[in-house]
C-alpha cells in the first residue's frame, strides 16, 4: 500500500492510497490487482459537519513487475509529486489487520490479508 500525504485544494482536503493485492488463485503471486482509494473532505458550512466523499476503484490486474511503473505514473500526474508512505503486509492477514487498525480502519475488516 502506498499512502500519499493529504493535500489541500483550496478549502478542500483530499487523500489517495494505492493498494496492490495478490490475485486469488495466482499461487505463484505473479500478478497484482491495483485499487485506488481516495477521499475528498469538503469544509463545513456554518454550524454543519464536514462532508467526506470516499471512493474505491479497481484499476486492473497487472504482472508484478509493472506495479512500480504504475506508482511512477501516479507520481507524475500529481501537480506536486510527493513521496508516499509504503506499507507491506506480504499477504499476511494479521499484518493487514494491524495496518487497518493503525490507519483507523474497522476492526475485523479485510480478513483476506490483502
């Protein structure tokens, strides 16, 4: 998982993460499915709560050697390229749960060890 720093777009905040997961049935682990996870946080109106919109999108399945090039492409498309934080679980379900807990995810979610 590549976690990009939050960005301010005027009064709005946005964030992006890219997730590379093992493909089910690919015992040799030669391919990965790529997902993008993004959010936009709109500032609140007076006396209102902020509005957050989340989006998870499957981008496709690629050979493992192409994952780095995809991340390089994401970096090129950013107006101000930033270095993402990188977290690896190696397909270990317990490490995945720990990462979700660290990032504020729901306990017990993501049982697949992505």
